[in-house]
């Protein structure tokens, strides 16, 4: 069988992954027979299939039935594109590619966990390559090898699973691509000179599209407002609409309300300045991403109508008072955002607590991830966070303004389920160990300017694995006690401009694997750091040369 791989490592690895799942000699023989039959079929039809390509294609046909659509869906993404897995899972769920049919799902695991399991299976079979990995070992991004992607596109086209159109390769003199009624998924790549209106005449021939994904490159400058209206009118059966980075400015067409079956909608990185009230008609919506870029968007107060909503992302803004971002969101003057009735909501990002009805927040019993600010200090967040402990809710991730912590230093101590915490903006006063829940795995401090050394505060949190300190401490000394940070694997120090001396006691940071130091004038690295740690620093720090696995920028030792 190895000769079919033609010495290509990818083909060998993929074939090995197939055989690894076969436990008997008879199963190995079946794989060999199938490969030979597949190769013979290609030659019989006079097709110039390369053997390597056919081995890779054989790996698809060996997949279990439930993994085949998951794999083919990955062909929608451009070559070398890093796919955000969280977004991918939600697309799979919205399309019904991952459904509540397996024993795992019936045992109360969520659909996202089922989707994650499917992706892990594809990784184990070497069909998908891993990009970034999170603290808990979960895959954050993934991608396809270019040859695997070629297989994916070819099979997807043959099985009418999807259609990928690169508008950069189409001009006014060429006929538009032919779409048909059977087509369910459409991905469009848009470049600098690409004209999306070329497809207008083709849309009416494909009324049954369920998924539309747009992939503009950075040079895409054409405005596509009118084209967007055509999409809303022609594709009324859409389940997934991803406009990430697409050049749409001004108001989103009110016809968006026609897409009543839509479950996933992303306006991330667009320049939409107004969302119409008709978005309240999208009663099936589960994921809504409104994180526009570089504009202030006017939002309607209708999100409480979206009863099935699980993930809601409001436009983000920089919380520092010193920066004028001209980015964020507004609602009608005098109104408070209603979120009552969103009983399935798990993710709520970039919410301004001062502009939302507290009563609605208290009913969000399934909340797991929250990013909140509270600029005017009305205290609306205080009763909400306290209710988390009382109701034993499942909040796992929280990002809040430092002013909230300043107003009530113990506000976080009741949030024991928290695993991830970001504090952004200045904190008035000092930090203390008792302020933080002991289950934290990740802590990030951003522009906080705390008065005391943060190391003694965090070093005895028993589960802490990731600590990021960014322009948050004005002292000139830091110290990690002996045996401190027993579980920490990653440490980032950035913009501690007054820091000159860093002491590390024996046995501290024992499990540290990687560290990044930027814009911090540390004179010399502590001798007690683990010898195997990988270090990235700029400028260079004296003592870094002892770490054989280190990475560093060229510069002068301090």
C-alpha cells in the first residue's frame, strides 16, 4: 500500500491513520482492496488521477457517515485560511451538519461538544491540521493541507455539496458561474477588483441556498449594499450568512427580516452603521455577531424577541478613557436594552451594563461567557454578579471594566465557577488574593495600573495556567515566592515600563513552558526559571542565552 503514497509524507500519514483504526488483518486487506479498486476505477474512466490524490480521496470514503459533511464543509474556506473552531461549530449546528442524534448528545452533552468531538475525529484521522491550541488543550483554529483541500473541493463539487466562486477570476466579459436548484452551500471569494453584482443574475437560479459565506481579502474596497439586498430577497431559506469583513457601509437592508430561517448571522468587521428593527423577525437566530469595525452602529431594541439566541456579540470598544475609538453602539435615547426572555443565551459580549435592564440580565440562567463594562458606575453589574453564586449559574468567562472592581473589590469572589477573567482599564487601589475565585485558569490585566506587585496576589491560585500582564503595574520590582505558580504554563509581560528587577524563588514557575516579554526593561532574567522554557523577548534581556530553545529579537542587552 505504501507505494501508492509516492513517498509523500501527507499521504503516508493519512493512510496510516486509516490503518490505525483497523484492528485485524482482514480489515487491512479490505483497505488495500478498496484503494486498488478506486485506483483502477479512475484509470478505467481514462482519468489522469495521481496515485497520491487517490489515496487522499480514499481517506474521505473511509470516513464514518457523520464526519463526511463536516469534512466537506471545510472546503468552503480559502487556501491556508485559519478557521476559528468556535465559529465553525456554530455553523455546523446551524446547518444541521451536527445534530442531536448520537449517544453522546443524548447524554446531555451540548451540540457544540458534539461538533468539537467530530473535529477531533477528523484531526485524529489526519484530515485536518491543528493551528492554535487553548489552555485546556482544545483546538482554537484549524486548516486544511492544500492537497486535502483539493480533494475536498473536488468531492464537494461532484456530490453537489457546495460551490466555491472566486470573483477575482471572473471579469465582465465572462459569463457568471452557473448555479442550480440543488445547490445548498455557496462560498464567494471577493478581491480588490471583484464585482459581486456579476452574480445577481445567477441568484434566482439557486433559490434553495442554505449557507452563504463571504471571504473578502484586505484589498476589497467595493461597496456592496445593493448586492446585499439581492441576497436577502433571493435566498429566503438561508440558515447561515457570514459577511465577515465584507465591505457593507450604512444601514443593513430592512429586507434582512425576510430571512426568517436564519440561525447564524455575522456582521463582524463590516462597517454597518444601522441595524433595522426587522432583525427582530429572525426568530430562529442562534448566533448574532454585530462586532462592526471603526464605526458606531445604531441598534434596535428588539433582541429580546430572539428567543432562541445563544450567542450575542455587541460591537466592541476600547474601555480606556484616554482613547477616542469612535467605535461602539447606540440605542434610542432614553431606552434601556431589553434582554429578558433570552433563556438560552450562553454568550454575551461587549454589553454596557448601564444601558441594559438589570431584570433581564438576572434571567440569563445559562450564561457562560460575559464581557461587560459599567462606565457610569450605577452598580447594575453588582446584583447580577452576586446572583451567580446564589443561583449557582455556570459563568465561565468574564471580561469587565477595572472601575467595577474599584467600586466593589470583592465583587469577583462570589463568582466561583469562573475559569477565565480579563480586567480592562484602571483599578484604583491594590489587588488582594481574596478578591479572586480559586478556579481561575486564565487572568489578563490590561491598562490597570495596579499599585502593588501582582505576582504575590496570583501565585497561589491553585489552577492558574495563563497569566498576561499588559501595562498594568508601575513598580520597579516583581517577585515570585518559592513554590509559587505551581500550575502556570504561560506568562506574558508587556509594557511594564518601570520594571527593572524580577526575582524568582526556588521551585517557582515549575511548569512554565513559554514566556513573552515586551517593552519591559528587566535587567536580567531570574536564574530560577525552568531551563526548558521557551522565551520571546523584545528588547533582549541579559541571561536569555542560557535557554537553548529560546526565540528572541536582535537587540542590545540591558
